[in-house]
C-alpha cells in the first residue's frame, strides 16, 4: 500500500501513539495541545539544534532540519540532525547525494531533553526517520542515535527487524486511529499521566472519582438501611 500526499500524518504522532493512544487522539483528532515545562524545554532544545549550520567533519557531513516523508508507511516530518558518513567506494548501500562525491550512509540523530525511557516511543520515532531516508535516498540506514539532555550521552539505536516491524505497525495503527475519528477512553496510569501536558484536558481520573462517589453513596445508603 502507498499513501497519497494528502494522507500523510505527522511523524511525531508515532511517539504520541506509543506513549498513549488517547494522547495521540487528543492531539491529532481533537487538535488539543497544551505545553508544560517539559514540552517547552523540548521545543527550545529542538530549536537550538536545527538552527545550526550544515557542517563537514572529515568523512562526516551534518545536515539539520531535513524534510522527510514515506509514502509507504504514510508519514511526514523533519529531522533534528542527519549525519552522512562516507561509505567505501564500492559500498552499494550508501546514498548518492547531489554534488557530493562518493556514497554516503545516513545516520539520523534525535535530541531529547530528558533521559532514556522504559517504552520505545523515541526509538520508533527515530526508526521512522530512517525508513523515510531509505525511501527518499534509495539507501540502507542501519542505525542512528538518541541524545538525551540529562545524561549528555548518545544512545545507539540499531534499526533491526523487530524495531522496524514495531514502527510500521505503529504507523498503520496511527492511520486507523485518525481515520476512525474516535478518541479512546481515558485510563489512568501514573507513570504516563502525571507528567502529560494534556492531563487537565484528558481528565484520566474523572472515571475513578465517579466510582468513588458511587461507592460512598452506596456505603452511606447501607448504613442508613441498617439504622432503620
């Protein structure tokens, strides 16, 4: 299957989907967005990274804020940084870049304000960038890296079969979710909800409060019946 240009969805939405499908729906179906300290810091970091100039360091060329798309999995977005590493002259997996002699292997790098997470949202986002680069440049992108602001270190990411399958599955699920126009019900999870900028809009504990009130009313009625 190939998507049309009009059907492409934001690459960043894959990260929202992996983190929480309700969050993805609130943002990309209901068009709700609220900043908090973490989203603002993340935006500032992204702006600082992408406003730098293109660089050349020995056998590495560095490009910033590249436009991406994949008609195969139906996503579009922009990079933070893509390093192009010089490939061996006979290395067929490298990309031929206009006005650049030789072949080059793309190496996407995504910058995050925090630290490595227990879920795979960041890895999926980076792998989606690799899939776009492969489609656009007709080259193999075997790996990339995530740079976390708190640890100040790169975390290598290998784009193996499992991560690619997870990424393509997430892209398909994203299209299904957006096309359904249905926002999933809220389910409170303290590990995700308490730091989400959409907490007040989502109201994940509203259902719990209704249950609590029901139980309190039922207990109060039971006590009243016993007193009669």
